[in-house]
């Protein structure tokens, strides 16, 4: 892995991406297409929507991108735009660059690690967070963002509360055919994943007061299983 300038990264991504130019809908932004991604120019126009549509709000973090060529690039200010389903690098106060997802296979923020998988509904790759792996299978989390309309006064038709971004989540487990099966975060469902080690994992969860519905606790359970299986 190496630290590089932003321009070098863009040129590197451009060298092997074959994805055509495309448009991405981003709230309150103007998008300029590019073969390796696009510039996202922040605009203050439009109605304010409360809440957050990025993984780390506006606090961009250091992240490591792995490309299809197996190359790794460390980006000092990176974030995941959940609404647009794209990685964004903050270049300056008002300049953000959105990477072409087709060029990326993985991104590691340290605390959160994502991989791209093809989404047949969108007919394009999308980001899934890796929660844990077991027996050559992986549990993944998919994030989406919707806008929850604010309350409107029926008499005046004026908004009493603003619209708000709301994040929603769905969990999946990879199957033998290479597809994804939806996974419900229930104790019984999670323990079934560990087969003969289910009782040991259950005891470990009980001893350490771990939840079967919290991401960080689930990661600890998978780490325990992989170290002791």
C-alpha cells in the first residue's frame, strides 16, 4: 500500500475502468461526469433536509481503497455516501470527488470494511459492509437512505417539521451459489450459522454480555468463532 496524490489515484483508476459515463442523483449537488468518477460540487440551493446521508456525516475519514487490479490506495479524507451509494473524497472545503464504484472491490475505514457486489436490481455494483465471515461464507450489511417527510399543518399547509434523512439497514449472508440470502438478526438465526460451535458461541456471548443485534458485538462473535473453530 502506498500514499499517493489524488491526481495519481484518479489516473490509476481511469487506466482500467471501462464503465461508461453516468449520472448519479445526489441531494443538492451538481454532478460532472468523469470516466474514473465525477466531481460533486456542493450547492446551497433547495430546501434543507435534516439528518445524515453519509456514513460518517461530514467527518471524512482515512480509508484504503482496493481496486480490481489489486492495488491499494490510502485516501486521507474519504466517506461513503449511502444515498448515492458511492465513495467520496474531500479535496477541499467545497470540492468532493465521487469515485466510480465499478473500479473498486473493497474499502477499509478501519472500523468499517466494505466490499462491492453486483446488485441485479440496480444492474450495477453496490457497497456492503462486512460484518463477519465463517465457513467460507460472509454476513453483510446493506445501507440505504430515505427521506421521511416532515409534518404539515393541515390548516395552513405549512411544514411544522422539516424533512429528514433516515437510514435503513438489511442484512444478508452469502450462499453456496454466490448469491445473497436475507438474514434476520435473531439469536436463533445467528447461532445456526455456527453449526456445531453454536453452544460455545452462545456461552461466549452470554459471558461477555454481547448482543445478537448489534454490529460490533456480532463482529466479536465471528472473531471468536474463527479463532476457536
